[in-house]
C-alpha cells in the first residue's frame, strides 16, 4: 500500500512540474537583454510628413522579433539617410511594456550601438 501511495505522489509531482510554464520570464522594464541582429532594412515613406522606417530582425530569448524605428530621425547619431544596422550582437534595454489580458503586447526596446549611441525600436512582429 505504501508503494502505491509513493507511486501516486511521484506521478502527481511529475505532472505538476511538467505543467509549469517552461518559458523564461519576460524582462522587466529597464532590464538589459542580449539581442542578435540578423538583418535590417529600410522601407521608404512616400507621404510627406513621415520619415523612412528601419526594420531590424533580432533574436531575443530564443524568439525572433522585428523592431521598427526611424531610419534617420535622430540627428544626434549623425548617420547617413537610409543607414542600416550591421548584423551582430548588441544589448537592448526594455524601455516600455504594456500587455493586455488577451495576450496582445506592446514593447519598446533601446539598442545600445557602438560608441555609446542608441536606437529605439518598437516590436512590430514576433515568431518562434
């Protein structure tokens, strides 16, 4: 009888451990995460009051994200118009995060560029 009780307890413990969420915890606002830039490209804006948009494909925490931000909107960076970001490893800080009960989310990351500059991008796509 004791062996049966032990087997039942172990089975319930195993199910409880398996049922736990295995996803890593989402970073808190202000947390710095490592990102790997795999590609970047500029899409021009054809209407007059907007700037060209830089799209950066990154891998963070095992998921693929697309970040969207201004290609040449930050004059302090002194970059040429339509510049792209070189692939490689960067660090990013989560600047803003909002999440709804339906699973929809909004995140803004600030990538640390070489030389101490930053580029801000909003998550515009996510995939596994």
